[in-house]
C-alpha cells in the first residue's frame, strides 16, 4: 500500500499537538520566542524563535493552506519526502531542514532555480535560526534570479517593462527573506547587514531605513569578530576587527548625499571628535587646503619644514598661511595614525575639499551657485576648484622637479579630482536639481517644475550610465520615467560611451546646467 505523504503530515501534526498539550506553559512552548526591543525604533520589536517543540511552522502551513500567508514565497510542503514527514513527526525539524538544504544545493548546481525556491522556503520555516539559508535565499532571489530574468524565454517576448517588473519582484522577494531572517535572528549582525546592503546596493534604497539596518547590524556583539587560521590550522575568532559597518554608514550618507551627516558621523562616531573640537577644525583646514592646491597639498608643508631659510621664505611668499597648513597636516597625520581612523580621516577631508563649498551655497539657498561649483569640481575648473594650482606648480619647482614632471603632476591632480568626484558629484547635482524642482512645484509653476525634473532625470541617467552598478541612480531614473514618461537621453549616453575610449568614463556635464537667477 502506497504511503500517503499528506496523511503522514496530518499524523505528525496530531502528534505534535498532543505533545504540546501535555506540556506545562503551553502558550510559551507554542510561541517559543524571545522578543527583543529595536533600539532604533521604539515602536518595534524583533522576535527570535527558540529551539524546541514550537508549532510555528505548522501554523505557517495552515495559513498557507487558507491563502493567508503574506510572504513573497508561499510555503509548499509537498516538497517533503515520506522520510522527512516521519522526521517531523519525531520532532527533528532541524534535521529535516538540513536534508532539504542539501537537495536545494543540488538543484542550484544543476541550474534548476525554480525547483530550489520552495525548498529554501521550507528550510527557513522549519529552522529559522539557519542563518546561511536566509542569506542564500535572499542572495539567490536578488542576484541570481534577477540576472536570469532577461534571458528567460518566459519574459524575453513580453518587453522591457515586463522584465523590469519581474526583476523588481525578484529583488523584493530577496529583501523579504532578509527582512524575515533578520527579525528572527536579531542578536547577530549578518542578516541585518545583508538586508541593508541588498536594500541599498541592489534595490537602490539610500534612505533612513537602510541606515537603521546598518546601525542594527553594527550594535550586535559579533559585528567586529574576525576569523583567522592558527598555526595548527584551526579557526580562531577574535573580537578586534575594524568598524567596517561604521564606515559603511558613512559611505551611505555620502552617496545619498547628506554631507553634513557624513561629516558628523566620521568625526563624531568614528573619530570621537566633538563638533567644536580643535582637531575637527584642523581637519576642516585640511579640506580647505586640498580644495585650493589639490590632494598633494601636504608637499607644501614638506618643502617648507625641510627647506633652508631661503626656501622657507620663498614658500611663505607663495603660501602666506603655510604655518597653518603645517599645523593642520600634523593634526591629520596624528589622528590618522590611531587605529581605525585613517579611512574616516581621508573621507572627512575629501568631502570637505570637494563637496562642502557647494553644500554651503545650497544651504544658503543659492542652488545655481551650488550647481556651478559642483560642476566645476567634476570638471576640475580652476574657477571653482583647485584655484591655486599655479602656486602648486611653483612649489614643485622649489622641490626640484623638472618642468615635464611638474606638468605631469598638475595634470594628474586635475584628472584625479575629475575622476574621483563624479561618483558623489553626480548624485549631488541631481539632488540640487530636485530641490529646484520642488521649489518650482511649491510656486505652482508646472512648466518650470517639469523642466527641472528633466534636468534631475538626465543627471541621474549620467550616473546610471557611468556606473552600471549604481542602482540608486537606476531607481531614481525609473521614478521619473514612470511619472513624466521621460526616455533615455541618447546624447548623454553617447557622450559617456565615447569617453570610455580614453579609459575612464567622464559623465560630468561640460557646462553647468542653468536653472535661472530665481534659484540664486
């Protein structure tokens, strides 16, 4: 007589119900969870299901059968073999989950993605503390299935919009796994981080919610554990790793961009400097000198301090505040020499040099001035940035450099600023256009609003075309396409494509966009 799998599953359910009913504290056993307060959202809690005779998976199966399951991937226990059903009846949830996981891995290596999907859902339902399963399911949907969709025959003939929607659904399904997994395992950093990272770098959500997820990951006790291999070949875990998550939060603030918050985070959170501390003011001075002379501004201090009396006098004539420069550079080197502070120092100084001049203009309401300035930075226009490069050339001459070497160094300083500033600069330029767009909308000037919306769209498209992995820019262009039906700016795409022939893509507008005197 053929073994009835669903009959066995019913028997398993009855056995587990009977077992639970015979235990004291039924409610506690049934829920079998620990509730942890979310420190970054006082109205929210996260639950961690414990091991033991929990019926949560059976409740989930019942909800799925009634069509009440709200998860992206529906639970389907028809993937269970008769042996697995017997295992569930005996209370071996984790062991059954491991068997399903091995089968899921087999399907993955055979390229049978569709068959793998229900197995992964069953695994995380049966063993919610199986962190690798949550992580792999999230990654599989957001990256592998996402990438497979354009070549999938089921979508190829339906057009670009259908492909886009299917890919967006794949990413959201991956996020759903990471969301549920992090909530079920709130006391370990990994899923919080992967949820935030996938949300930002695949779905394109650069926002406060992603910051919160990174902060949740950062506060966990295992966030800085590093693993090394000892002399005997055994794995050694040490809780002395660098604050990678702290840096990730800073990078997110930069790319949104929110430069004030980025600076406060780098200085306060990662370097322990108060807003009015002398050291922070000296880091600001480093940014000012960089903005005037280029990233090689420290050479000025070297030539001055190592030179004889005549050289010192010549340098001081060229750079009257050279002693302030030396003091600022000494402070930068001292702070950067402390463990874990070299990267935050470099980030702080480069932001101050490249973006804060335009940000200060925007803070005053001079959006056109801010646009002119940031565009000048991206084009290394010495009217707005590197205003004292000619002086820097004379410093190189005092150092003893040959004319050809000096010319090469000056060109490298300009090229470095052009290349390095566009990643954040294009985001900033698009956000400035959006601010002007919002101002026009408040005035009720719909024609002006749409004109500025097109400028913002074109700028986001520049960033998207420059970097195929800029999903933040991709997301923003699609928002404009949905609202205004804008289409690909072919001239911009061609400009960036042609620039790649030189080896480095240049996506900055040659001339600063004009939004009019109203925004000065």
